[in-house]
């Protein structure tokens, strides 16, 4: 009964899809020979794909509905697993040891190519954690985050070019300049929320990129800046391999530092204020929290990480140009935060690793990256609206013994 | 003695609509004062004006915090006014739904704490002490208000009456000298209203906090208040002790068509 119904609906969907894709999939005008090709085979393929896609999707949804009705105890959710591991001391120590072992042995076990991919993934981890402050904690939808990344990268490149400033000096400078630009953006958008904020920040990101692209005298335009030195280690001359490994460990250190700081911030007076701001802006102010100050700290602290990420990015690639800082970067970083789990540190880390490493290893699909991102986002929002590892906030618990 | 809150000639225009029209109102130390009036009279607008959410078009709002001199607070930001010692609740409950009851109250403590970014990152001894104090102080407030049993629950999971009381607890945590309650009894059953009545009196008597409340429940207003102000269409139409208000023909006329019984 239900099956025949499903088949009927799926058939309908298939026909509908064939009709929709008819103009692009079937008809092809060959402009050279001036003839029209009819590719009926494509139509058949679309029909079959549509039918099975729809059929599978439907059964999936039905199962999900069933699952929601009576929460299936057999399905182990990732979040529960993570909680179980972090809850149990022995398990969590073991997990930490395994992760640490992997992290340390990674550069010695894998090729240079792999290490480089891992480094960019780690940079995205850092960016994701930074954006998480703005989007996940303070609830401010920022689509121009890449601007601060660009600012950091260009700060190092230009400071080095003009004044010969080295990586280690540029890193804190990048952080400060990032924070400064964060406030610069934050100030005019203090009154904006939600979609409006997203649009304005997106514009800000594009403005920065356009400036870098067109102000040749300042940034050398689209041709970018080359010969940016890699990070130095007490003036040692390092081979490419050595220096890549060095950057790898530097990045591991930076990520740990970021996690430490973000975690502390999250569970502090300021972190509480961010969450309250996200929950209800008016009540938040009425309870004595300075909205402007709280928002600006969120923007500034988020941008700090992007600024430092930019410096490291410039040092890693030794060449930067505006093409590395398009709106898509912002979107990817936002995807990392949303997919990983807004407000959740473990979630953002795994989100970054999944979203950056997967496309690298699935080179065959790299052209469809955005498409795959889109599909994953939609599917995730349906099945796991909280992200891969949703935020299980460590709330302030009151225990009587504390007296 | 100076009134702790003195509002003079306050007007608020929304475009062409005059929501408050040259309103005068004052609250003395230790008083429970009620502000009543038919729906749309402008009571909530009045609260929004004196707590900095709106900037009034005209008039003066003067406060005299204990051990302090008179201060004009027109146009100050809401958080500054809260810091000066006026805390409020909202007619349509505005808790932080996804924070726990304890955290909601801790947000109220925010303006009395001082840890900054560096403090949060390094968590030195002073900051840790401060956080511990914030937790125990917040818990103490919850105990006073009778919400201790819910301490670790999410605010959104609280029963309605408890949510209303949590708003009061959160406001109390800011250590106000004047508490502004916007329809605290709305949606409460008679027993909850009775408890609220006792709670408000207790806050005034033991915490020495003065109270200005907006309320439609006339029984509660009449039994609680020392003085009552009545508004209609943004204007003050009467003021006085409960007994005088009850028999005031102007007030009865303003409430005509609505229930006015006490
Ligand atoms: N932000 C605003 N913009 C325009 N008009 C407003 C605004 N806020 C309130 N008003 C208008 O001001 C008048 C007074 O509203 P207010 O909410 O203060 O009434 P109230 O006395 O609190 O009523 P109630 O008892 O129903 O809560 C109403 O006519 C309302 O429509
Ligand atoms: Mg009202």
C-alpha cells in the first residue's frame, strides 16, 4: 500500500525533474554546425536518478519521523559519544593520548603534500574558532570575516616588504590590526542584527578585497605580493621540508592556544554576556550589560584570530593576492561553524577538519565543492540542526557543597 | 527628603502619537507605588522612558540614589541606568531562555563584577574568587525569591509563574534601590498572585528596596500600594491613596467598559 504510493510519488518527482532539466540536459545547440542535438539518453538518466533520489529521500524522512517518535536507543549520536568520552576520565585521557600521538607523529608519517593540507586545515580550525566567538557565542551573523584574514595576511606581507619585519613580530601586530579592524567594522553595525548585519558585513569583506585588488600602489593589486618569508627559528636556515614541519607544529600550538583562550572566554563574565546578548538584546541591556562594548569585544576578539591566521597563511604560502580572500572563504568559515556546531569548540574543530580535508582528498569532486557544501548544509540543517557536535554548554552548576 | 525618583513633565511622541503627555510622578524611599490605567494608556512606554530604552521627547527624570545626590538620567543608556540602581522586569517575559536559572541571575550580577578580557583568560585568584562569589550571591537571591529548587534548570523550562519570579530575581541581583515591575501578576493564578503580594512586601521590608509597579489586578494594587497613579491616553488623571482612587469618579469613568472592582 504505502510502497505503491511511494513509487507513484517518486515517479511524479522523476517526471517533474525530467521536465525541469529538459532545456539544459537534453537540448544542445551545436553552434558550429548549426544543428540541435537531442540527448534523450540524458533525460533517461535524470529520470532514473530523480526516481531513486526521491524514493530514498522519502524513506529517509519517514525513518527520521519514526525515530523522532520513539527515540531509538540503538543509534549512538556523536554528541552523546563525545560527552561519554569527556565525562569519563580514563576514556578522555585515552582519547587525548591517541589524538596527541597522531598529531605529533603526523608530519613524520605523511608526505609534505599531506602536511601542507593539514596546515591549511588547522588555519581554518583557528578561523572557525575565531568566527565562533562572533557567530556562535554573540549571535552576530558576520559574513565578512575573511576581511580580517586578508588584513592579517597583508599586514605581514607589507610590513615585511617595507620594513623587513619578521614573522614573530608580525604575528602580534597582525592580531592587533585584526582587532582594530574588527572594531572598525563593529562600530557602524552596532544597531544591526540578523540579515541586515550579514549583508553589511558581507559588503565590508568585499570592500576590503576590492581595495586590495585596485589600489596597486599599496597592495600591488591582483598580482599580489611574493617572496614572503616563512617563519624563522632563531635565524636557522631551514629546508622546505623542515620549515613546513615547523609551521605545522606552530599551527598546532596556535590551535591549542586558541582553544584555551576561547574556552576560558566562553566560561567567563564576558562569555556569559555574549550569550545573553544572543538570547535577548533588550533584556541584556536592561540587566546592566553594555551592548556596544560587548558587541565590540566580540567583533574585536573574533577578528584577532583571523588577523593571526592571515599572518600565518601569508608565511605558509609565501605569496598572497586578493583572490585568496573572496566571499567564498567567509562562507566556508561560516559553514565550518554552522556545520560543526555553533558555540561548540569540539564541533568547530571537527567541522573545519571535515570541510577542509574532505574536498582535498576527494579531488575528483573538487569542482563540485560548492554544490556539495550546499547539499551537506541543507541535509545537515534537516537532520542535525545543531551541527555535527552540537554545543553542550558547560553551564554554571550550583552544588550545595560549594558553600 | 528628596523623592528617589522624580519625573517631571515627561512627554514621549511616536511620530504623531503622543504616548506620554506631560506626566509627573514621584516615588519616595520605602514606598510601593502603583501605576495603573486602561490598556494602551502608556504605562509600559513610561517604564521604557525612565529605564533608557526610549529617550523621552521632553521632561526631566531625576533620581536620588541612597547616599548620592540628585541626577538627571534622560537619555542615558539602559545599562547605565541599571548600574545607577533602577532595575526592571518586562510585561512580556524576557528571560534568557537557553541559559539556566542560575545563569540568568548571574547576568544580573554582571554590572557589579569587574573581570575583563585578560582576567577571563588568565583567571587569576581575584577573578576566580569573583566568579565564585557571583555563583553564591546569585544562589542566595534565588533562595530569597523561592526559586532555589530550579537552580540548574533552563529558564525556558520553568513554569510560567516561576518565570515571572525569575525576572524579579534577575532584577534584584543588580542591587537596585528602585524596582520597576511591569505587570508582575499577569497570567498568575490567585494563589501565585497572593505569593507575589507577599514577595513584593518582603522585598520592600527586608531589602529596603522601593517599588514602582504597573498592574491590572486591582485587588493586588489596592492591597499593596501606598500610593497610586492613574493614567489614561498618556496623561495622569489621578493620584492618591488606594481609598481615594477607588472612589474617584474620573478613574471610574476611564475604566468604564472595563472591570474596575476591588
Ligand atoms: N515603539 C512604539 N512605536 C509607536 N507606538 C508605540 C510604541 N510603543 C508604544 N506605542 C504606543 O503607545 C501607546 C501606549 O502603549 P503602552 O504599551 O505604553 O501601553 P500600556 O499602558 O503599557 O498598555 P498595556 O496595559 O496594554 O500594557 C499605545 O498606543 C502604543 O501603540
Ligand atoms: Mg504595558
